């Protein structure tokens, strides 16, 4: 029997969150150089190459159903990432991720069946309310709307990821999906002119970004979605705003206020509670 590194679903999601948010903070440093659309194109395109080389999926063996869900998954993935990058080019990362989380949170609410699940949802929602600046001072409306739109596609990504993980290997699904994600966003990266400013240093940063923000986390999430219900996955993702704020502190020197620290506490409690509930259900 071949030995494989098998990461349990909950740690896989947590590692994915850390990887994605560190990557997002790094990505924002590229925006002044090449722009948000070109950064998304570089990240997704290089991720597709890395994943195709790693998993080497056999495109000729896919069924019509697998092609259908893989294409939808890839399109959703591409649009979600491009729209999110366009959002955080206009507003802080912590705010962008917080507003984007409305999508997964809504999915968690609609999918809940047990009373205890609503406790975690309420705690996570409280954290989101605390971390969101409601005064309107200096907020970019386009950035806010783009973040909410990214949240809609995030919810779609969770649903499609859960379905596709049941009918094909996770690595193959992500690798092939990345092809279609690239096809969707590459025209925007080219038309914006940012890709024409690439140099070896920027390509190297793009490769690191591809690993941190796409190749590693999407593979981890696909494995987790195969074992976790979409509801539980969505609540676990409530850690995203907290991790985004921490990554912004480390990489961009954006400091947390007391209110944001309280928000971090609420989402951590919500995620921990969801994790404990999931473990008990499996015993």
C-alpha cells in the first residue's frame, strides 16, 4: 500500500485559510506594479501550469457530467478571484474578506438543521458586524459591491466543489478547473496592459503567489469538501476575516483595533465550536 500524507478535513481547511490570506496580502503588493486583473491572471495561470504538471489529469477520460461540473467550477473560481482582487485594490483586505464572507455565511444559514449550528453562525455574524466599519468614512462603494459579488461566487465555489469532489479526484478537478479559470480572467489581464510589465522578479512572486493562494489551498479545500458538509465548511471559513487581518498586519502593517480583536475572538469561537460539533458527529 502506498503511503500518503492524509490531512484531516478540518486542519486542511485551516491550512488553506492561512495560505490564502498570506497570499492575498502578498498579491496586494503587486497591484501597483501590474494591477489587480493582471495579478489574478498571473496567479491563476501559473497555478494551472503547476497543478497540471503535478496531477497530470487525463482529459480524455472525463465523462460529460465531470466536464460540466469542472467547467462551472473553473469559471466560478476564476471570477471569484478576479472580482475579489478588484475589490481589495479599492478597500482594505480585512474589510474585503469580511464582506466576501457574506456568501459562505448565507450558505451556512440556509444549510443549518441543528439548533447548535445557529449558535456558531450567530457568533460568526457578530464578528463580521464588529469588523465592518459602518460609519462610511472613506469607503469605496465599488470595492464593497465587488467584495459582496465575490462572496456570491464563493458560495457557488463551495457548492460546486462539494459536488465535483464526489465524482472525480480532487487534484484532477482543481487542475482542470484552473484551465477554465485562466481562460475566463486572462482577457482582462491582457486588456488592462499589466501583463506587459512583467519581469523575472514579478514572475517569481507570481509563482509563489500561485502556490500560496491557489495550488495549495484549493487542493486542500477539495479534499476537505469531500468529507465535510458544505454547511460545516462555510462556518469554518469564518476564520477568513481574522486571518486576513493578521496577514495584513504582518505583510502590510495594518494594525487591529480593539473592536477588530473582539471580532477575531468571535469568529475563532465560531470556528472552534463548528470543529468540535463535526468531530462529535463522527464519533
